[in-house]
């Protein structure tokens, strides 16, 4: 019986932590999933092999048992390949303990000879019983929303395993946000897994986002910059008036507090809107306007 290197199968180091192992498993499972590789026998076998590897490395107790066996596999073979050749009692499933598994019950018969010999005889609380009582797989689904939807919060209608439902995306979501919907994943013998919505916020043509703050550029005419006045500033909750002091220079920034994005970590708290001022210089002047500007230029030369 050949020793199966589950670390190599998942492409992770033996010192990898649980998050690294889970991340590697999910990536490979998506790549070789039968739904993405119809009528591909090689991909189907690879998918089963990946599931088998994660079934062991994804559970601390099973991984510990596997690691101990790995360094003593030759001794195991010399004893006829019987698990009784080792004292694995310390790794037996304890009463009242349960572990989440990640394969379907119908896949149990496709486990390798190595897996079945080592993990297939763990008693009533063993791997077979765990798999038969396991919930369905967790599912990831990517959702794209606009910046305005991220500001106000929004919904999406989704369908998983024939069930149609509305998912609510809270205000303040940003690219990379992960929303967990319990029980909305793949169905299993012991209930459904969870659905994870991975959020992507589309870039906005007007606003630039930096965390919970927003940036926007506003043009003011030359007279307003020189003499002072008001400028209309767009926000995601409607335009507001900004007082422009006399003598405002191009490139100056104003901070409008509370006009940025909602903070998802603190209800009722908002970031700021940073307003960058651009001076708009008239490109075409009427004869009367040109005469006035020339008079102004002559006046300033005499000062």
C-alpha cells in the first residue's frame, strides 16, 4: 500500500496552519470541481484526491494521527498494514465531539486504500459516521455593487440548490468584505452549509474611496476663488453648499465631516468627504470682459 502525501496533494508545507490548508483546499476544489470539468475523468479523480487530503489535514486530530503515521509508515507496513500496529487511542474521537467534514457521503466509497486502512476503522464516532452526519459544503459567491449601493446598503436575489432568497448587503461594505449567510450553502445530510458573499465595489467616476473617507474634485470659477462665495459639492446623500473663502488657491482641500462612507464597525458613524478645489479659468472672453480683466491687470501693476 502506497503512502499518500496529503500535503503534496494540497500543495502546502507541512508547517502550514489551518487557514493556509483551507485556502489551498478551496482553490483546488474550485479548479477541479466536476461542475467545471464535465466528463473529465482526470479532474474527477483529482477532486476526490483533494477532498480526501482535506478530510485528514482539515481536522487537527486526524492531521496529528497522519503526521505520526508518516514518520513510521515503514513500521506500519512491516506489521501488515494494520492500524493496531500503532497506539492511536489518543486520537480516537471523544464522546460528544464532532468535526465538520467536507465531502459527500457518496464519496466515501471512493476513498483510497490508504485512507480506508488508516481512517476507515475508527468506530461508531469515526470518519464514516462524521461524513454521514456532516452538513453541506460552504459556498463562496462573488457580488459586485456600486459605491452608492455600498453607501446605502443593498440586496441581491440569489438561488442555491433550488432555493431562492434575498441577501442583504449592509451599508459600508467594501471590496473584499465577506458576508456570511448561515444555512444558505450546499445542502447535506445534517443540514446546509453556509454561503459566503465576497463583495466587490465598482470604482466610481466621481468619488475615490479611502477606507471610510471619500475624495472628490470640485471646480470653482476664478471670480469665486478670488472674491469668495459658494460652491455646490456632490455627496452620496445629495449636494451640499461649501463656503469658499476669498483668495482660495487651486489645490486647496476642505474636509466635510460625516459626509463620507458609513463605518460598518460603528453604527451611525461616517467618514469624511475631502474636497479638492480646482480653479476654472475662462477660455473665451467677451470684449467687455477682456477689457475689465485688462483694467484689473493695469490696476495691479500700479500697486
